[in-house]
C-alpha cells in the first residue's frame, strides 16, 4: 500500500471518529436536557405533595441527625434512653397484595411513610445497658381478623441484649436473644417497660412523622443534586 493511500485512510478514519463523537455528544446533551426537565418537574411535585411534611423534631426527645441516621435521647429518672434508626430504604406505601391493580394502588394508597427498624437503649448510671431491636408490624389488609380489644402495639421487639461495660466484648459480639423464643408473659412485661419509658404509640407516631419528613427532605436534596449534575456542562 502506498504512503498516500495510507494517509487517505487515516484521514477518513479520523473524520469518522470525529463524526461519532459529535453524534454521541449531541444525543447525550438531548438526553440530559430531557432528564433535567423531568427531574425539575419531579421536584415540583415532591415539594407540593410533601408540603405538610416538616421534620420539626420528636416531642420530649433531643434529636440528632447525621445524614440518614437519627438518634433520639431523653432521661428517665436515673437512666438515659436512646432510640437510634436510619431512614435509608424504609419507605412503606401499602402492604403487598392489598391492591390487585397497580393504578388503583397508586390512586388510593396512603402517602409514603418511613417506618425504620429502630434500637432502644436503656442505660443505667453504671454504664450497663439493655438494648431492644424493634421493627414495625406489617400493615394489615382488609378482611384479616381483628386484634383483641385494647390498644394495638405498632411495633414488635425482635431481639434484645444486655451489655455490661466490664465484659470486654465488642458490641457486635454480644449475645442477642430472639423474642420468638421468649415466654409471652415476659415479652409483655418488656413491652410495658418500654411503654413506661415513653416508647408508646404516641411516640411511635411522632417517630414515623419525623422519619417520613426527614426521608422526604433527603430525597428532595438527592433530586437537587442529580439535577445539578445533569445540568453541569
């Protein structure tokens, strides 16, 4: 192959590459513009739908947040009480199977709420702690048998542990006991113990309201960041 022919082929290849780059950049820009407009619209809808959601705190508790993590603290006599949870992946809209038609689910389902699993730590002056790992109960569907008369608990104790400061064992290696193997009377007294320290249905409602508002604010921030990224040239 002659040198002139080789140079011609190289020029043609370079021109093809430039054309492909320009075409890709054009498509990328068009997609970015569409995505930007979509996110802008989504932001407007979210701000409108979540207008009443405000993370104003939890009555009677000191609130600290670190990103998606939340810590609530208060005192009870000589004890310190701490409730800790994370709002990541905690949004609950409606129970699976409640609606057969997805469009009906979207139209009739309640607002999105955050129901995070949470830990309750009761700490004595000595430093010894009793920790409860709790989870929200699944929302019941229509037609299911009703609970016995009385106020129904909105959460369950799943596991619990006792930590002693002198044990010399890391928190991850402490023995945890599952309540599924616990005698019913003991479990009820432990639930009453939490209730006595303010972990009652009123507190749970406040926790859900705060978690939902906090999660929603984080989602708004997330959309704003994505929008800013997409707009950047």
